[in-house]
């Protein structure tokens, strides 16, 4: 599991978050997310241009949520 975590998310270590931005209706449609996800889905944009998009599952079937501790 640690190898998977490092492979999938290790490149995010040390990055700085520049902004959070809600996806627009058209962006949600492009991802095939229904109209209820508009206004709930968001991008995390880093200073180097990398973008993270929380998803409910690895297949991208809908927006997700990030818990912070």
C-alpha cells in the first residue's frame, strides 16, 4: 500500500497550494458528472501548475471530499 501511495501521490510532497477553484458547469459536464455536482467539485491548484481534482473513487465517477486533521 505504501508503494501505491508513493507512486500515486508522492509527487505532491513539497508542493505549495496556490488556490482552490470550483469547477464550472461545463467542466463538470466534460467529466460526465451530473448537474448536482456543479458547485461541489473543486480543483486544488499548486504554484507549479499541477492540479488535483478530488474524486469519489479511482474511476472518477463523481467529485470527492478531502478530510483534514
